[in-house]
């Protein structure tokens, strides 16, 4: 569909898993960050009670307006678990998440997830056309804004693709194409924070550049529903990509952020 193909070899995956985290440099302490705090996660702890081990060890971090945060660590270190915990998709045994100064309680989770969207490596799409997938969140009242197909067409145009692709069945898409479609679907909901879990893992180099440019444009454009600048957390095993796309790097190892304070 979008000229996106999955070209990530097993060899490249093994190479990325050997990423030397030291080459990324140090990040500032949470307490040294500027004002305009968007989100604060404090002491997030999650246990696997069946296996008897801790998945997240009292993790705390802060996201401020305009930040571009990289989250790195070995495979299985807890990157996805942390993003899912921040998005309130997985229940934690302890800890809190605060968004725009208010703790996210159970009844506030649905509107919170409109503003803080988690994009997994393998996104789930509904059966049907691409257009239907873009329309569905609005039909389900996930957003309080109307569906604007012109916005979708503009994003497709950024990729050099025609509006006729909206009639493409999603079951004919490659994994990389589905990843791009899921990103567009998230963006049209106007989130303030994107939690991007290896968003280019299934993409070829050309499509990776397109995705990075799309996220950068989204990040730089103002949100019509907030005075704050947009922010994102991006996980990757690719040190070059982390260097291009982020300005602060958090390291996670065995479910704990290095130093315990989001360095």
C-alpha cells in the first residue's frame, strides 16, 4: 500500500540488542527539568505474581511540554511494560500517574487515553478498510472531536500517497504499513503525548525516514486543544535513531530506571 516493507533482519536485531547504552550520554535528573510538566509517574511498581518476580521496580519519571524522550535498554528490560503502565493499560501494584496536575483515577482513564496514546510494536487494526479504521475511534466516542478526513488525506500526502488508499483493506497491508496506519490513527485523535514502542521496527529505511519526519512535524505543530507543546517517549534499540529523534535518554534495566530517578 504505502511502499512500506519489513526489512529488519535477524542479524540487525541481534546487533541492535547489543546497543552500548554508554554511547548515548547522561540525561538530567527529573528535578532539574523545566516547568510545564505534562505527566508525572511516581513509584510505578508491577509484579508478575504468577512467576514471582517484579516487572517494574518503583519507577518514577516526568514528561514536560515539548520533550522528546528516548527510552532504551536490553530486550526484556521493561520498556514496553513501562509505557503500558504510564498509559494505564496495565494495572500496577503501586504508584501513581498524574496528567496536567491531576492524578489519573479509574474513572478518568478513558479521557486520559485520548491525550496520552500508546502505540505498540504490533498495532491492532479493525477488519475493513483503512478509512473505517480511521473513522472507528470517532464512532466509538474515543474522541470528542469530529472525524476530519482532510487531516488524514494531508498525512497520506506527506507520505506521497493518494487519498484512494483509504479504500484499501487492512488485511492486505504489511506489518510496516499497519504500523504507519496506526500512527496516523493516533495522530488524528490529537494526543498531547505519544508513547511510541519501537515505532519503526517493521519499516525499511525509506519508510523509517518518513515516519520520523511525520512524528517530528506532529511534535512541532501546536495542539488545538492545549496551550502546551506536544511530547513523546520513543523506545528503540537503534542508537542513531535515538540520537536523531530525542533530546533526553532514560535507561531501563531489569525493570528499574538507572539511578531510580529517570537518568
